[in-house]
């Protein structure tokens, strides 16, 4: 009868350790999966940041072109009316049109830069969360395994004392 109890206790202890091992691996894998998802999100945020900067540059270029067209139309209109465009108010108007066009273009670049900064900040946060998830998975796995092994040992020991 004692051998049978010892065998059953050993099987129970081994099963408990195996269960703890499976649970520990599950914790580890969960942390790694969360890290992969966070890394993917970080990469997407980096791509969004690049896209925002490119869109800002394209928009700024379009606004500069528009300002040139407006200034050209103003110059043509004044010249056709016989107004000298190289002095006085006409020159001031053309200069102001060019300046406002450049200001509008720079505003587009600034807005795109701010948008990109937000995406870069999100990317950094996602990378941090990924590292944290991987570390937490590893620590949880270790704790789960040690707790399960400890419970198996003490359960085995208590069972053996009771059988004796």
C-alpha cells in the first residue's frame, strides 16, 4: 500500500510540475505575442510619421506653386492695365502675396511636423509597452513555474508524511 501511495504522490507531483511548466510557457508566449503586436504598432506609427512629413512637403510645395500663380496673375493684370509692377504699391502687393504664400507653406510643414511627432511619440510608447510585456511575460512565467513546482514539492512531501 505504501508503494502505491508513493507512486501516486510522485505522479501527482510530476503532473503538477508539468502543469506549472505549461502555464509558465503560456505566460512567456503571451508576453512575446504582446511584444510582437506592440512592435508592429510601433512600426506602423513610424510609417505614419514618414507619411505625414511627405504629405506636409507635398502640400507646402502645392501652396508655394499656388502663391506663384496668384502673384503671376496679379502681375499680369497690373501690367495689362499699364501699372508698373516694380515699384510702390504693386511691388508691395506682389511681395505680400509671395510672403503669405510662403507662410502658408511653412504652416503646412509645421502641422505635418507636429503630426509626425505625435506618431513618433506613439511609436516610442508602443516599443516601451512591447519591452514591458515581454519582461512581464518572462517574470510571470518564472513565478508561475516556481510557484507550481513549490506547490508540487510541498504537496508531495505532505502526502508522503501522511502515508508514512
